[in-house]
C-alpha cells in the first residue's frame, strides 16, 4: 500500500512540475506528461515502476475521451461527415500506411509482412493528443476540426482490420484471438448491441436518475456506461475506444448530455495525463542511445510522409492551403494505437521485443514533435502577408447597397435582418475559418480588413448606402474611422463598440449609431430576472427606462470630462436603489 501511494504521489508531483513548466513555455501539457513520465520512470530516476500496468489502466482515459467526443456527435452529424470519414480518412490510412510500409521494407530490409505490421500502425495519428488540442482551442466543431476528427475516427475504425491483418500474418497465432469474418461479425454485433442498449436501457436509466436529482448517480452512471461498453469490446478483442465512442453517440441526443459531459471530464483529464506519463515511462532510452540516428530518421520520415500525403488530400477535399498545411502537420505524428499493434505483432512473434521497443520510441518521438509543429504553424500564420491568403477579396464582389464588416455572431444577425428585406450586401471578414464555414451554408464572405480605405473602395463603398462595422475590435478608434467617414460621406456608418471606453473615444465623430455589443442582451436579461423575482410588469418597465436614461446621462458626463468616474452617482447600487413609484391619487 505504501509503495502504491508513494508511486501515485511521485507521478502526480511530476505531472504538476513538468506540465506547469511546459505550459509556461507554451509547449502544451502532452509533452510535459511524456517528459515527466520519462524522468520518474525506470529509464532515468526509477521512482515508479510497472509502466505497462499504468498504461493499461490509463487507457480508460482514451475511452473517456472518445465517449465525450461521441456525446458531441449526433448520428445525423456523423451521416453528414460520411464523405470525409470514408473518403479523406480512408485515403489517408491507405496511402500513408503503404508509403511507410515501403520505407520500412526497403530501408530496413525486412519482409513485407513485417513491413505492413510496422508501417500501417505508424499511419494512425494520436487521437488522445489531437482531440484535446482541438477541444481546448474550440476548433472541434469547426469545418477544420470536423475534417481532423473524421480522419481520426476512420483511423480508430481501421484498428480492427489491422489487428485482423496482424493475426493473419502471425507466425504463432494465439488461439483466443478471433480473425477474419469472426472479428468483423463480432464488431457489427457489438455495435448493434450498444445501439440497442443505448435506446432501450441507457436512456431510460438516465431519465430515472434525472428524476432522483442525485448528482453522484450521474457520475456513477456515466462511468458505468463507458467502462461497460469498453469491457464488452475488450472481451470480444475489439477496440475499447470504439465501444466508448458508440456509447457516447447513442447518448448524444439525450437531454442529460451536458450533465454527463461535465461529470466525466475530470476523470478523462486525469487518466489521459497518466496515459501520456506511461508513454514516457515506456520510452526505452537505451534503444535511442544505441541507434539515435535510425530512431530520429524514422520519426522524421513518419512526419514528413504523412504530412506530404495529407496536404494534397486536404486540398482535393477543397480545404484552403493554410488550413491544409495545418491539418497535415496536426495529424503527422504516430499515435497510441501503434503501441497496441506493436504489442499484438510481438505476441504472435511477427516482430521481436527489440523491434517493438525501437518503433515504440519512433511513435513517442513523433508525438513529442506535435507541440513544436503547432508553434511552427502559428509562427508561419503570423508572418503570412494578407495578400497571400488564398481567399477571394471584395474586389470580386458585385455592386451592393450595404457593406457588413465582420461576419461573426453579431454580424450574422445584422446581415440576416437586412437580407430579410432583400437588401444587397457585401460581407467582409478576416477569419479564414469563418469564411469557410459560411460557405458551407451558401453565404459568400470576402476576405480582408474592412477598415482599410483601399479595400472598402474595392468592395464598392463609394456607392454603398451603409457601412456597418460589426466586428469585435476594441482598438477601432477615431484615427481609423475618421478617414473612412471623410472618404465616403454619403454612407451611413454604424459601429459595434466593445465598451463605454471605446464609445467615449469615438464620441464627437458624429457616428449615427454606436451599439455596445452586450448592452441590449444584458438589459433584456435584467428585465426578465425582475419579472421572475415577482416585480410587477409596470415597475419592470420603469426600472428599464430609468436605467437607460441614467446610463445615457453617465455616458455624456464621462465623454465631456474624460473621466470614467463622472456621474457615478447616477448608477444604481446597494445604497442607490430606485425609489418606489408614488401612487397616482384618484380625483375625489
């Protein structure tokens, strides 16, 4: 017991130290976990042993990750992504696997059977590394993130036929492993069983727990769902992660989806961190020390081949060049399923222990490179001149009545209201991802900085009746807006402002409308809250009118004096409430 507690304390302490350092350096948590595991593992300090046991337990973290991803994917959305999953994902696995198998065959002089057993696992990327990155940046549900997820999902599904292929090529097959049609039948049967269980068992179970209003039961039920589905797949010698993913998809349309997500997330984070630490602990540094150039060369070959093949595939699926490069590098590493397949090949004597350790080091080294590649992408994106972005500028736009600068959540609402009355619009935005997503919905958005005079002229501002600045830019000041108003004096100018500071800075330009971005929605919520708290409708209306009047007066005083503290006595507070309305006396 003491040894167990000591090991846990050492691992968690190492995680705190190294993840904190690597986060501080901007290199990501994954690299911190791997380095921390390598330092405390048997190869360096030897403070923690049995990395295989730790990895087998922490693989539940991968299952939890796929479960959470499944919760975000309704079956209808999966059907919509079928072309990317089967087309882009399938082409990536086949082409990259064949290319890497050929490199292993000709470079190391091994048989084709061994080359396939080593090359195709290297074609599979790290789901456990990539998906958390996409979730943390909010890109998982974007077109870019969906393409990455589609490829990763096909790779997870490809694990099943790859296990079958390794078993079929075995020099000493294990009698307990299903092969060929048996494995395919088990997979189909297991998926159908999970679907049926989700519809007739899991959803009624969560409805019952919802009526009991016991949060602890949600935690238990969520973990039960993941572990039971994973256990079924493991018992059938199938992909544990696939079982958890299917269970998540079956609950994606449940009203308790968000509750499950918040309950499972902490367990996912801890176990996934332990998984990456076990990867570092399993890293055989002696293998790298004996043949450093071979390990480094193979890792570079994996990254280079996968990126070189995925870029043209992404372009063929109509992704922009910049996003294609980013996707190619994001998925260029080998992944955790490589360890699974190498262990399978070793157990059936297709490869020996030294080869499994060598290629395990290649997988780990390629995973370590990902945070650095992402920083390279960010650096290249910052240095790329605007004119080199492969997106249409507004010079291609037709003649228009109004120009909307910024097509985010604010601009989309403004644009739709104008389009409701068939007013011709030119939409401009700087976000390539936003432009790509708008295109999926049939909306044409042009690329460019809508505060530049030359670009506005290209967009037809000289004949436009209105220019509406709907983008979030707290730095948009008089020095940038005044030249626009002078160049296009006939155009109605409206500006979305971030806060009262920006509104004060723009005061005096004579802008017909400046709208604080959250002002109206906050007033609506405040009024609704008063109603729900039992305040009469007439009094709610009076509070709203009084607040608007006082806020306008404060804004004028602040603008005149340049002092944000001016007129603070006009704001409501604990000691400055609105007196009750005096009743109107009825005539006697």
